[in-house]
C-alpha cells in the first residue's frame, strides 16, 4: 500500500524550466515515478536532449517550449499540451532566474526580468492550468520557492522578493483551490549545485560559508529534490496544502 501512494502512473506533469538544473532533475524524477512529463523551457536544444534521455529510458515525455513570461504564449501552450498529452494533473512551477548585485544599483530592467521569470510565470501558468483542475476537481500544484522565501541575503533582494511571494501565493492558492481537491504546495531548495549557482560554487570563500552555515555541511544535489517533488505531486500529499517544504540540509532552521 505505502509505495503506491507515490505512484504517478497515468498522470500528466508539466514542469516549467525543465531543460536543466532542478527542473530537469524533478522532471526525470516524476517520470521515474510513472508520470508523462511535459518539458518546458527556452533552450530547445537542452529540451530535446532531456526529451531524448527520458524517451530512451522507455518513458512517456513531450516538449512544450512556450515562454512562461508571456501570458498569451502560456494560454496557447497549455491548450496545446492538454490537446496532445491530455489534462495536466501536476504542475511544477520551476522556471526561475537569479541576478545578484547591490540593491541601490539594481537596474529596473533586471528587477522586471526577475519578477517576470520567477513570479509572473507562476501567475500565468497556474491560472491557465488551474482552470481545468477546478473543472476536474483534482490537481497538484507545486511551486519552487527557496530558503530565500523565509530568509534574506545581501545582493539578491529582487530574487528574495519573488521567492517570498511564491510562499504566500502558495498559501493563497491553497486557501482558494482546496475546496476543488487541488493541493497547492511549494519546495524550498537550499544551496544546490546548479547552473544558477555556478558563480557561488566557484567562490571558495562563499562555498566554505555555505558548508559551515548548512547543518548537513555540504551543498545539495538536484536529485535530492526529487523525493519532495514526487511526494507533493502524489496521493501521499492529498491532505497537505499550503506547505513550503524546505529541502535545504537544515540551513533555514540553524544560526
Ligand atoms: C544566492 C543563491 C540562493 C540559493 C537559492 C536556492 O545567491 O544566495 O542563488 O538564492 O541558491 O535561494 O533556493
């Protein structure tokens, strides 16, 4: 009984920003749990490489390369996905970006780009997908927050603002959509080895700080987010709603 709670056979899962990094790892993980994964991103070469790897493993996969910051492209993209792959059962709002720099010098254009990528995308894609979930009276929505949904660090204020909004948007959506048997949760990665963090990993002093600041004493790996993604996408979490599940080696609870 217990393992079947995590079985995603027959489910369609859309993962935004899944050409690389955390999104790709979660897409592969949901696929390994049985889901038909729909990959999304901007880099079609990376998406095709990911699609081929999953298909070569004998699992159902497709690609939908629409721009998650463009509401019309999102509406069209979601309609196309559901026409080809079927109704979306699981939405992973992963698309995101990071730009670092002193707040007082932060360019407005960079602020708008981060907000569009990390937050407008969650609004546009969730709104488009939730319509069908409400009609079907079932769905799983998982957005990728951050330890920065709860904490602050100098030089990443815009990113932090968006990740704090992901946390509270998750709570608002949980409150509104719960009655439709839709569970809305978030995952808060800590310091994970990804392309987004390459500059930090290369900085020996910063990397040493991460290891000392994290009770686990190390950076996390993208594959370590898969369990949380499967849990929040499966029957195992049918009574979990509005939760931000930190996967951070303990960083957010330690001083
Ligand atoms: C930084 C990092 C962090 C984390 C991210 C993971 O510049 O401090 O990008 O923001 O990697 O928050 O959730």
